[in-house]
C-alpha cells in the first residue's frame, strides 16, 4: 500500500510540472497582456517574479531540446549541473519577487508564486533524478 501512495505522489508531481505549470504560465501571460489596471509596485514585483519563473521554464525547455540534440548528458555532466544551478537560482529569485508582489491585487498575484514554486519543484525533481 505504501508503494501505491508513492506512485500517486509522483503522478501528481508529474501532472503539476508538465501540465499545470505550463498552462498557468500561458494563462498568466494572457492575463498580463489583457490587464486593464494601472501598474503599481506590487504588480511590477509580480511581473518580475513571473518573468523569472518563465525564464526558468524556458531554460528547462531549451535544456531538454539541447539534450535531445546531443544525445543526452553524461552522468554528473558539469554543463547539466550548471543548468540545474541556474534553474534553481532563477526559481528562487522568482519566488522572492512573486511573494513580494502578492500583497496587493494584480493580474499575476497568484500566477507568479505558483509558477515559481512549480519550477522550483521541477528543478529539484530533475536534479534528484540525476
């Protein structure tokens, strides 16, 4: 029974990482483009956090494409470890800005912290699979 619970958690993480986070990023950018309210410090901080989370996502996508092009990374490849480090740093910076901007209403108020946290989970799970 314990194995079933572990498998369920892994499936939920996979759904979050590969479906929910990209959908939230797309939805967040659409919301930001359609916004109809003035920019405040809070909304700018949320935008910075969301942008950093998106950059982390683009790093993830580009590293997967690069790995496919070169035939995969060797075990403990220094380039791959550098990619993981940058992904985690981008996600942590995104979380800091996103939380700073979540105190006032804005189009990205909840999207920024959710996407940043989702990307941080992605990087930790990817690194743990190494």
